[in-house]
């Protein structure tokens, strides 16, 4: 069941922006270059106001073909999935973990089982949410002194991560992307996000989130072309303990994200099995 949902998502959405970016023939004048003119992705990270500048077009780490052959959880992958399309952690936030070891509470297990009878929200043109929207295709970050804007190639709503010292709102109206605030700890930007809609899933496998979930992301731009990203989850309603995963965001220099409109030319939704 989990693999059917994941494969249907990949096949449906790959119709559009699998090229991942555009304007590839317009070199960025601030990108450092090697002697042969190629982008020097190991050059020092740029800075703004003394802090690493996270601005750029980024793509999350993709699984290798060997990893794809294993599939999420205990299930073997029986379909071809474009490894340039999505991160393994969009397939499952517990990628590589045995299903029996996933820290679901009884309520979490029941919600996960129910999701197994459904298709993931993006299949219905609803957001992949946080962190899923940064694990599919590419995303563009624009950093200022008071705010980090994240534009998603999935067509999800823009994320606004406030860097002005405010706290997360108390008892907020829930949203698909939640509410995000960030603070620098040395060269690492720590972002806390809360206030999610419970209808939003954590991944294409259907792991749930409750309205009490808090997600903590730690962004560290270690050089010009790479951001180390750790994503942690806390949700006592659906999970018995906090959990996390680590991935890498790679810069796509000299390019931009594609426009994506979910309902445009969509022909597959009516053919998806509900069983």
C-alpha cells in the first residue's frame, strides 16, 4: 500500500517539472568559479550581516539506485522511480528503519493505517507541507536580516521564516505550512515550526502529524554549494519519542525554480485506485 501511493505520486508529478529548474544559460555573476569556469561548490559560503547566506536554489539529497531497490520500511520497491525526483525521506521519514521499530503511539498507528486507505495530500493538489515540500524537486531561499523566504517548486504556499526575534504564536489557527521562527546559533540557523493542520502528512507513506507537532530544522551552509540539514520531530500524540533525520541540500547554481500549477493539464487523479 505504501509503495503504491509513493509510486503514483512520482509518476503523476514527474509529468511536469522533472527538469527541476530553468534559465540555466544565465550564469550568476556572484558564483565563484574554478579555472575551467565551472561553479566552485566547495568555495566558502557567502555571508550576509555576518551570518551564512542561505539564499539560492537548492535540491535535497536523492537516494542512490541501491537505496531505491530497498524501498521504504520493510517493503521492496517494485516500480521505477526517478531518483532525481524526490528525497528518500519524502518516501518515508523513517527511511531505512524496520516498520516494527517506528515509534508510533496507538493513536499514531491508527492514523497511519487510515492513511493507508487514502492517497497523499499532493495527489489531491494539497500541500506536501513541512518538511516534504523541500524534499521534492527544488526550492528557492531568499534571505534578509529579518526573514527567510522559501519558495517551493511543488507549488506549495511560500514559507515565511521570521528571524526578527518573535516567538511562535500561542493557540494559532492551524495551517498547511505552519508558523516558522528562526534564530542563529553560531553559523547554524535553527528553525522551529508549529501550528500544522492535522490533515497534512509527514511523507508519502502516510505518517501522520497532530496539531501539537513541533518541527525543528537546523540549516548549516558548510560551503558555497551545500547545506547540512537536520530535521527533528516532536509529537506526543502520535509518536512515543522525538525522532529526526539528516540530509544535504545541494545548490543548483545559475538557475531558477519552475512554475508549477497542480491542476493544470492534470489527467491522472480520476484513474487512481482507492483500494
